[in-house]
């Protein structure tokens, strides 16, 4: 099932129990199942780093170098 923007907006406004914040509320969108923040290996230098999810494959040092290079 595909969620529309209206569906996600409704999910963002739902109350959560306790102090916990749902991932939809924290990121403004639902994360794919298995897209977890885990320790990964940088694709450039090979060092281990705490990844934010599937999209995050470069460590902070390599990401800064990549942005500076243009």
C-alpha cells in the first residue's frame, strides 16, 4: 500500500504514548523496514561509523571532503 502525503501528515499528528517519538514524527516521513541507524563501513576509506540509514554510506570526514571537492 502506498501512503499519500495526506496519510503521512495524519500520521505526524497522531499522539504517541509516553515520551517516545515515532520515526514518522521525528523524520517527517515513514522509514522503510530495515532502514536502521547502525554501524557501517565507509565506502571511501573503509572506517567504521554510525550510519543514519541506507542513504548514509560515507563517514563524516569523507563526506566533508566530497562536499569540498564540489
